[in-house]
C-alpha cells in the first residue's frame, strides 16, 4: 500500500382511500439541492394513537395532492428518524415514490433495525445518533461510539454505509461501494471498495478484511490506495496507522506485535 422485485403483500398495512388524513401526523417532502428529502416525524412527536397506517396515508397524500414540484426521476433521501421500518414498509415507500417518478436511494435513521433492513434492501444507509425533542433531552453530551452495526450483505457499487460506531460486514465490499465508520471496520469477505474507519478523527481505528483488495483505505485523515500489482496470495489482513502512514499486516502478525504486546 502507498499512502497518499416481487411487490410485497400490503393488504394489512395500506389503509383504504376513504380514510381522513390526520393533520397531526406530518410527513414532509422538500427539495434540497439535486435531491428530495422525505421526512418522517419522530416517533416521540406522534399522537399516541398514530400508527404506520396513518404515516402511510400522510405519505400518499403528500405525493399525490397538489402540485408536483419535482423533476421526473429525482433522487429521494428518506429521513426516517426513529421510525421502525422493516423491509416491507421500505418497499412500500419505494413503490409509492416510484409511482410518481421518484427514486429512493438513501435512508437516514437512528434505529439499528431500520438501518439493517435498508442495507439489506440495497439502499445506501447512514445511521445517525438519536435526536432529542423538548420532552426528551440528554442529560449531558457524550462522545461514546454507537453499538457496532452488523450486516450480512454484499455492499454493491453505488451503495454507501455510514455508522457512528464500528461496522461488521459478513460479505463483500465491491468496487464502487463504500463503508464509512466512526469506529473500526471488519469485512468478513473481500474488501474491494472504499473503507474509511475512524471517520471522526480517531487514528487508533483499524480496518480488517479476509481479502484486502481496496480501491482506497482511509483511517481518520490518513489515506492509502492499493498497489498496482496485487499479491500472489491473500491472507486476512489489518490496516492501521503508523507515523509513516497506513500500513497493512497479516492478521496473525498484527495480533502478535500489537495486541499481545499491549495486553
């Protein structure tokens, strides 16, 4: 290294068209740059009786009522906040957007289950720290990493996974895909895309893969790229930061020289 679908059954989840829209359930759609933001209300701000049916009803109302201010085939980023969305609900949202010529591409969420479902469905994902309302304030700000995010997927070209903690992928990271973590990154497969560990500036973070063939590696502000000539044989390897930049070592050697000596 050198430094430098079959449509899901929704009979039980889609309300009939004659239901009245609940004005207390606010789903917003607004333009930001070249994409649209579809913003769901935080769960804590919903009336006690509000449900997925009412969110779905409000979403359909927003998409089909009034003037359509967007261009055809515009990209949509879903701001799911703390709403719990499974694969079926995400597919329903994507289908509703597709009906009005919009394309769901990225999901922002504070819920681990929603992040996993979105990644499994093939969307770019960014899991964010929880936000707080006036009725739900944090006692003191803390700088702890989020719990690790475990995904059993292949990160394909065009997909980006972001998480404010460690990311563990049981699968491959393909060229054109990116994984960005505030903590460490573990790829239990082939790492051939972009991996950025310590994205918030922690140079102690590491990147490990069973087969290391990256397009680019980043740890905090350090950057490295793969050599032009790949090795003849691959081994599980660990990338870490030294005073001279990012270095890569076999996992067994790294364990002996770094982990055991520091234990």
